[in-house]
C-alpha cells in the first residue's frame, strides 16, 4: 500500500514537472527571455509528452508494482489492502498487455499473418561436461563430418509468417507516426550490428 502511494506521488510529480516546464517556457517566451519560435514542437505537443512520460513511468514501474501486489497477496492482511492490491494488479496487467496489443494492432492493421504448417522437432541430448574452450563450434563440427543429431520426436506445429502488402510503408524504426505514438513502449534497436 505504501509503495502504491509513493508511485502515485511520483506520477503526480512527473506530470506536474512537465506542466511546470510548459508554463515556464510560455512565461519566458512572453517576457522575451526565450524566442517565441523556440521549443515550438514541445509547446504545441506538451500534452503528448506528458502522457508519454507518465506511461513510460508506468512501464518502468510494472515489475515493481507486480512484485508489491503479489507480496501483498502472500502477506495477507486486511481485506481492503488485498482489494487495492488486486485492483492495482489487474490495472497493470490488463493495461500493459492491452497497450502492447493495441500497438501491434496499430502497426499491423492493414497487413496480415499467414499460418503455415510446420514441424516441431525434438532432439535427444545427453548431458556433457563443458570445460573452458573444449566446446567445438558448428563450423568445426561440419569440417569433421559430424552428422546432425537424430530427431527423437516430430510433432505437427504451425508457423505464423508476416506478409507485407505495402512495400512503400516505412520500416517500424523509420515510421515516425508509430514512434511518436508508441515509442515509449518499445526500445529502438538498430537493424544491423
């Protein structure tokens, strides 16, 4: 319960800091300290920045809040405290997975997935001791002429394959609209090393 209160105080402080930044920029602009065209994009989209900052804070606090809610369930205590923990747990789980599902739907709403049959091959491996650099690489195994391990079982499975119907559409890392809306939810990995 105390962790939730501190988290709510943190959210209020972050939102208040963004609002204070907006008002101070506007005040400095009116006083002539800052040119009126400076930080125009932030001044126009400050609500988006504020919501993205609050949502990113919730994203970062997801595991902490899950831990505290589960700890409250384990600890027991008053019914009210467990009810609050249940509400927080539900909001965070449904909220985060809902936002992630919406982000996927938003990106792929005009595209489609094709389900193709495949096989899941299970291999039997015997436990081996590995010491230092005695492990041979795949290339060394091919040079020695080692055969691939036999399949112990093969199960019918499926494979989902993404088909891009619009080749002119920018890559997800280059899509500015998607990054503006959901950049707080995803890391921006490089496509190459």
